[in-house]
C-alpha cells in the first residue's frame, strides 16, 4: 500500500532492503511495483563499461574494480492457477527512480534481466543500485560533491 500520492514531496533517501516493496514509474512500462528479493547480483563489467570521465570532463579513466553489487526487484501476479512472477520493467525504463511505500528514494533502475520461470509469460526483473551506494560513489569520486534532494522535488 502506498503511503504517498501525486504531488507528495520526496524528502529522504532510504536503502533497498530485502523483502520490502518498491515502485517506479518507467518511460515504457509506466508504474509498476515489486519486491526486493534479497538476492545481490554481482555485475562484472567489461573493460569498455569500466570507463568514466575524470573530474575535469576531458579525460577518461578506468575503474579498476569492475564488479558491482546490485539488487533484484521482482513482480508477482495472481493467475495461471496461482501466483507467478511478472515484469517489473521494460526496455526504456532505465534511469527510473525506485521509491519505497513511504516515498523514500531508495534506488535507481538501470537494467533488466529477462527470464522464463515455469509459465509461458516472459518476465523482466529489475536490476537496481541502492541510492545510498550511488551517493557514496559520487561523494568518493568527486571532491566536494553532495548528493541530496532539492527542497522542491515532488512526485
């Protein structure tokens, strides 16, 4: 159950937690909700994906450790003779903010993993970064940077 609505101000960051419900508004799939299933996915990025721009914006640098930990969000629906997993996100939804039921910004959707789990309907799991990890990465890599929500940020 959502404890916030349209026009509700986004006031805080909160972590992604196993077993907790989250929602997002995607460009392609619109509003969907799902549960963080508690599985940490280790993404081992290819060399091309490890590049980033230095602070001056002119030079590229390599991130030595190309492994990140990400969370999986799944959606369940009733049907097919019981509860089954369904689609949380679709192509084009990357970049969607992940909100908990209190409206706390908890993560960022950046990928999906498609699978077929015991029924004929394909599903797309959401692969999400915890917003507190994103905040830490930004503040570690850019001296003086602070990631915060503006006072006027609303849903």
